[in-house]
């Protein structure tokens, strides 16, 4: 959303952002290696899917498998990747969410898209999303962030808000990453309603 808005600000009326991930090297490294400090069981299942010799570069090992044309190769890797993210996405365990992430089409989409953008650093220079924030600072924006978001740690949202102080910044104190969590869902609905009213839409 940020990349599109910064490239095409004239086509954007406003933004509602959730779970800020700027795809910087430290955020990719956090996802691949450091979430284990909070979710060791989920991370162990993710990392130990690869042979020990490949665990020094989890992204390369997963990307190679996820882009293999053989479903017998790419689907098991997709399931491990997506289950890992699903398991780390909520403040409290949510087996239904993990099960959803484990559906074939969901798992393959999540794993392939994320690995593709990680490998290519979102096709932008490092820190480009923050560096180019002046292109969108005139737009209305609400940032909704779970305090205990492991997938997209709150530091990134904090840094985005510091760069874009005009944006409304809402930290949900009892939530992680998932938009299914009640506090996140409530704030997203509220932010969308406020944006609609601001833009002159139906206020119902």
C-alpha cells in the first residue's frame, strides 16, 4: 500500500494501514530468525523443515523450494512457511486461523508472495518506504498496530509514525498481528468509517 501510494499519490484518496512491515533487512531477519525468541516451537518447525546445512540461509532454501514447479516440492514448503506465520499472528493461540493459513491455496499464496518480495527486497532501495514518505504526507492515513505483533514488530509502525506524524496512529494494546483479533478489527472498521466520512461518503 505504501509503495503504491508513494509511486501514484495522485490516484490515492487515503490509507488505512495495519501491521506495518517495511521489508527492510532487519525486518526480514526478524521474521526468519528472531521470532524464535517468542515462538520457539513454531520457529523450530519452520527452520527444521530444511536440512541442517541450509538453515544458515532459510530464505534461500525456502525460496528454491517454493519456486520449484513440482507440487511435491513446493506445497510442503508452503505449508511450513504459512503455518509458521499463522502460529505467530495472534496474541493468544488461534487454531482456526492456523488451520486457515494451512489451506493449500492460502499457504501457497502467502509463502510464495512473501518469499518473492523478501528475496527481491520489495524491488526498492533499502528504507525507500520511509525515505519517500513526503510523497504521501498530505493524504489522510490511519495506522493500526497490535502492541504484541510478532510478524510485524511495533518498532516499524513507530518509525513510520515518527516519519509521518500527521497520520493517526492507533496501538491496540491487547492484539498481535491478525486482522481477525477483535481490537484490530474494531479499529480497522472505525478507521475506514472515519475515512469514508472525511471523503464525503455515506456517513451511516
